[in-house]
C-alpha cells in the first residue's frame, strides 16, 4: 500500500547483490507475499514485480476527504494495516477547512514536461484537494485563471496538495517555478 501511495508501479529486486544483515531469500519471499504484487519477468538475477494498478496513485489526482494526523508514523501505520480510506489524503497541517467525503470533479491531465502539467477539471461542485504525487517543494505552483492557488501544503507525508475551492469546469496549470520568470 505504501508503494502504491507513492505512485510506484514496479519493484526491481536484484538477487546477487550483497547486503549486510539482509536475508535476500526471505526478502524475496516477503515481496512475493504482498497483496497486489505480481512477478512479471525475470532477467537472470533481476526480478521485476508490478503493483496492482488499483493501488497505484496516479501522478495527479483529487481527494474530497482529508485526515488531520498527529504523526507520520500514525498515518503510515494506517496505510500498512489497510485501515486507511484510499480516497483520502492525510496531512500534519491544519489547512483551515474540513473536507469529509466531498464529491470530487472529473480530472484529466497532460504532461507538458517533467516540470509542467495542464489539468482539466470538469464538474467541480465542492472544495477538494488537488494532489501532485511528487516530492513536495514550495516551488511547485498551481494556477487557475493565471492566479496562484495559495493553499499549498504537504499531503501523504511527501506530496504536493492544493486546496481548490472553485466550482465548474476550468483548467489548472501546475508548474515548477525554478526561474523567476516562470
């Protein structure tokens, strides 16, 4: 579940590397016992596993349910034990609004580059969280109608989240603003 939350689609396991104090056979059996993981190919001493697409979060998605947590350990425990609502996101921060089971809009996105996405929102009726499943950085900016979305915070312990409170159909531009003119 944690790998899916992180957006990982594959696990690569190399059998012939020497790791101190790690039992490679036990580790391989453990990976193969995980729910939603399937061995897809073997390349000599390299095993490729895929995660069930149903548990892998996409690069960009939305959530209408945010859970305020006290620690990342608490959140990760819920994810590992599968006690976590997969349509929710969690944060350590108080974002100033409570979202509980809000309907989320239809979403599609286009990757323009590794640092630039265009997101199409259709049928937004309630506030929601827009998630860029990439390591949080304050330099990531979301814009609606060329206005920066001000509520930008960390979700799921690592990713970018923005509180979006606009109804209707519209476009959101997400861009890593590395240069002052971005």
